[in-house]
């Protein structure tokens, strides 16, 4: 099933009325799709409508605490970007391969596809490693062998600054965004990803262990900056927010306010939702459904912040 964005969601996202959007689609000869009474677009129609001109951006999703929503964020933001016309490459850098598992790729296909550890050891090319998920979204999958990546990088004395550039550069021209799902750990692989990415997004949850992990990550960013003379740009956002959870006057609230003031946070929360868990059981995300969803709206708004998207986006259509 292809990811989809309803005309109503497009209207809310770009600030044009639904009637205006339908008119522009008609003038360009683009046919919207229909599910019952709901009209929607997939990547193909959105790219033809928006004709976007993105500068390549490489985003890593990272946190050392598991369960904060790294993989869910990578998956949903990837779909949302594709539905705004972007071409997206997902890279599963986590040996637990959760992102790969939710993509409906057969184990036989993954077993014969090179993953990061193979590419670093020059056992295959990046072109061999890419699998098509749906229109606008491809993936470099993961296998458990990626658990050896830190040892491989150490034993082979591989330059962490350049290794991912060398591997991925041949295909960068084909994508607008490269999203990397990191393992919940620190080490050489994650350092290499941090050096490669333009931005590291760290989802946090409304509980103190998540904040403790963030503080550890920030210390590591400082170490990387000193060691490699590179600036690390990170952003946080509050994920799995529950309105019944009191976070005012808490460590979490104070951290968010501090990071907002320093420009290192998005002023968006993504609400906790059983809908995501239900979709995951079907190996889908919320953008595979046409129905209205609060958490889908949250991810659309978060994607808008990542893109710094305003209503000027609509001027080109």
C-alpha cells in the first residue's frame, strides 16, 4: 500500500482551500485518488503538483534510550516528506532492524541484499543495497550482522569522517532526503552517522530517563565536535505525549524550554496513540490510511518544522 495524504490534509499543510487544490490539480492534468468519499494524493501526484526543489538534507534519528520513537519517527517523517513530493532514502543502521521489519520486505530479499557492514567492507555497492519500498521511498535495510559495525570500524582503522560520504555519495543525487535510524547506543558507527548528517533529531518522552539519555548524548556531541572539529546540529521534540501526564514544572518541561530557547527543539509534540501500534501490527504507518488522525497531524506539523515550511511553498503550484 502506498502512503497517502488527503486533500484536506494538503489544504491544512500548505494553506490553500480544497477547492483551489482541486482546481490546480485539474489544470495540471493530475488526477487525485479516492477512497470512499475521501480524495487523496500519493507521492507521484504530489511531486507532479508541487514540483519541489529541495536541497539534499541528511537527518539521523538518535537516542541512547530504546522505545523513545526513533524508528516510528523515521518511518512517519519519511512518508510525510514523500507526500510533499520529496524523494526519500531510509537507512536502517540499527542491527535490531526494526525499520526494516516494518517495511514488508521478505527475509529472503534482505538476506541477499548488502547492508552497512557489507558496504563498509566493500562487499557490494550502495546501488546493490537499495530496495524500493513504494513510490518516493527506498531503503538500505539492516541485518543482525550490523551489530559488528563498531568492531569492523575499529579493526580496519576506518576514517569515521569520510566513510559514509564515500559509501552513500554515488546515490545522493537521486534523493532529496536521507533519513538514518540509529541504534540506541553510542560508538563508532553512531559517531560516523553524526558526522555525516546535517541534523540529528532526538525524540524524547515525558519521563526523566529520556532526559538523562539526552544529556549523555549532548556530552558526546561536544566530544565529537572537539575531536573532529565539526559542528553537530541537533534538535529534540517531545514524543508520546499524553495529556494526562503532568510535565509542567518537571525536568522534562524545563529541558524542553531550555532547548527551545537555544534553538535546539521543535515546538511540536507528537501525541501518544494506540493507532500507531495498531498500524504497526499490519506493517503500516498512519500515512497508509485515509482516515483523520491526531498523531498523523502531529507528524505533518513536525515535518513542516523540519522543512521550515510556510505558505510560500504553495506559490510554486
